[in-house]
């Protein structure tokens, strides 16, 4: 068995750990869980740290449980939040749980015959028939209000001047999460809960509940909340979250996010978000430091994470698409792009709407009169003759070329390249 705690330590993935955790795990295969809030139908890269910890846990020979909070998701966790969350209905939560289950299966082995195969559990299954009277009698009496009030998540929320206070619903969240731990301890033999640093208070409430109600010993381990070197919020762009769902964030945009991180962040993230071993990572860091402009670390990081989330095929497409803007893209690669990726690659490029029934149309007339790609027909003619114009990544030399429906990408676009770096999109509708 690999030492799970030591594996996380060198990767910089431990924030807090309860004494005795490492020793307990070295006794033999153990079970642990991570709770995932199903308030959306896709995970985003903010969830990736917890998922990677579960992946390492399984890789070290232990059994991971992914707990989707179908019940607690109806309430909302107050930890590190300044406002109470909107409550979701049962149908929405059920849909979200199904979507999350599919995404988790890319990281964890749920299907094999291995004794440590992952399991997905939903706390709605054990909370739906648990009456309020029984819960307050069985669980509520175990934890004092003083203990609950001492948690940072509660104190911070109540101390904010602008705070409207904290509802009873939110205040009881730590008891519900604590009960999840107690339930899994009793029914699944789970002795360890993993999570983000902001979950320490909720997790330790669970260990306390297990101790007080069963006299049992349970453990906690949290990972740091990921930050960016420049102080910006990790996983956020101008367009919002970076999602694992390809419909929300295309594989190309996903790949670009990792490719564009700073050198300092790349060195940190490659340990956290990939399964590469220490020797490989240290060699890549050394190679990168010799020639940072080649962005060796960023390319390796982007490759590994994109393959893990979207698969090898989507990575190859994202790689080909990312080369489009830098002169390496081929006509064949351009034609293989789907519309969403094409528009992502050329985001911000000037677009011209032209009626589709104007096809076929003369290249010079189109670029110098119908649009203002060129200021005059003469300049357009000269540049075509000099080999400075490309249509769909193919250089043209024929000044009498007719643009036809055969040139259309996705049935509506033609990409014009003027010189090395100037792109224009003709959109025929």
C-alpha cells in the first residue's frame, strides 16, 4: 500500500489533518468520503481538488465514497458564504445528481471488481424518511449549541456587519453533515472524511458526533483552497467558471485555461491536478526553468488535465485548434473543428454578415467592397498576388477566385487570413 498522507504532502494538498490519521491509514485498506454539493448539473474545476484527493485515495489502495448531497443540497452550506443559498427542488437535484455521477466516473473506478472500487451515495436516501422529531432526539442532543457556535463558519457569518443573520436551516447544516459521517461510519465503515479547508468545522462536528454517540474514532483531512499567484480567484475567467461539462466549457477553452496559467501556478497545479509521479514532475519543472518561454510545464499540465476530463481525442482536437492562431493550423484541421470550437478559437475576430444567396461571389469584391477587410480593390489584388491572403487556411493566388458554398465551414463560415496575424470571419446566412 502506498502512503496516502505522504503522497498528498509532497503535492501540497494537505491543509489540516487530525492526529492519528496517517497511522490509521497505514494499518490497511480504509474507506473515506468527500461530499459534493449538487446545486448545479456540472462540476467545475473548483471541485477538482477534492476529486483528485479521492482519486489518490483509491490509487493508494483505499476505498473512496463520493457523497452527493441530495438532502443537504436542499439547504445550502453556510461555510465561507456571505448569503444564504437558493433552495432547489427535488426534481432539479435528482437531475444534477445524475449528471455529476457521470462526471465522477471519469476520475474514479466505479465499475471494476476491485475491493476498493468507488461507490456513489446520496444522503437523500437516508434523510428522506428521517423525521424531524427523531433527528432532534437522536442527533440534536449529542452536540451543544456552544460547540456549534464555536465553528468559524458560524462566527464569521454572524460577525459580518452587513449580515442578515443566519437561518436555523443553515445553522443546522453542520449537524446534517455530521450525521452523514455518522451514517457512513455505521453502515459503510467510513472512518475518514476529506474536503476543502472551509469544511474543517463541519467535518470535525462529524468526528465529534461519532465519538459521543458511538464512542468511535473517526478522522479528518482537508486540502487547501486553491489560489492564483496574482491573487485572482482560481477557476474563474471573464466568462465565469471553468466547467467539466463540454457543453458549458468547450474542451478547447478548458485546454486554454490550463495552458495560460502563470509559471508559478503551473508548478503548483501540476502536482495537484495530475497523477504524474514526483520524478516526472521534477524533471518537467527543471526543463521548464531552463527555457520558460517554451511553456513546457503549462503544456504538460494542460495535456494531462484535458485528457483526464475530456479524453485523448478531445485533447488532440484542442491542441490542433490552439495552433490555428499561430500559423501552424492546417486547412484539414480547420475543417475538423466543430462550430463551437471554431468560434472559441476565433473569439474576438471581426465578423461580417453576408446573405447566403449572394454566393458565388468574387473574392476581391467581397473583401474590398462588401466588407472592409481591405480598404481598396487594388490593395486586395496586390496582396493576393503576393501570397498574403488565405481562405480557410489555404493560400490563394487567383485574383478571380469565386467564393462558393464549397468554401463554407459548418455551412456558414469562411475564414480569411490577411498576412500572418489578421483574421476575419465571413458569415453567410
